[in-house]
C-alpha cells in the first residue's frame, strides 16, 4: 500500500467509514437545529491556488449537476461528518505552505501528514465522498477569521442548513455560528465560484 492510500485508509477507519476489526457501534449525536443557508450574492473569482489544484486534480473540482445540491442529514450522515472532521484535525499536523512547499499558498492533500487549512478540508471532502456523500454539496469556502486573515473551511450544504468543517475546531457548526466573515465558495452548477457577500477577497488562505 502506498503512502497516499495509507493515510486515506487510516483516516477512514478512524472515522468509522471503513469497518475496523472489533469496531463497535458509535453513539449518534443529536442533529443540529434547522437554520437558513448562507446567501449567494453573485459571482466571485476563484482562489489562484485552487485553480492550480484543479489542474493537478481535475476530478476533485468537477461539478456533477446530477448529484444532490444538499445532503439529507440523517443521524448516520451527521455522525460521519463529525467523525471525519475530528479525526482529520487530530491526524494532520499544521504547517504553513511557506514552511511546507516554499510558496505562499498551495492547495493539496496532506499525504505526508502535514498541511494548512485548505489541505485539511480537501482531505475531509475526499473521505466523505468516498463514504458516499455528494461532492456537489460540499464546497470549499473562503472566510476571514478573527485575525483579519484569509482562511479555508469546508461548507456542507444540508437540508438543515449550511454546516462548517474547520481545522481550528472539532465542532461542526452552523455557518452563522462560527464568527467568520464569509467571502466566497465553490459554486454548485459549474466550476465558477460564488460570492457570499463578505469582505474583499484575500489573495491567499495560507494559515494554520
């Protein structure tokens, strides 16, 4: 087994998405309350590092409009989402792109066990897609966090509202409870990005 497949499988087992020997049933957490989704206010320019990532991994950025645009949030799906967020956060070690790759911003999978914000979220989405969730409903999203810097999170669109997976917390929160300013995210009808009405878009999302 190569290193790339090894880290994906280890995380999938840890998250309960692949049966592990002796694994028992997990307690299901209460579903989040229903809330209004984040509003789209127009078109937006994609992140330059995302464009480069898509050139290297086109299937990760393709939009299949036959897929559901929102996930029906059952207790089992909710548990998978919470588990993947927690396990990826606990497994990947934070390292800025400048330290890791020698460039200000690079989006990639943390196959060597290190990454910054967008790398965590890309791996979470990959694991959840492999578990059967629609990629179209899971959108990479750019926000401004409390230090006034750009940050990438994974927004999961559900029938109970938009939920956010974040490497800064193991809690999966409704988008409006994170305290972030929402700038833009991947669209759901094409590879174009959409604006979420927040502040001026940051040029990079490279922070831990």
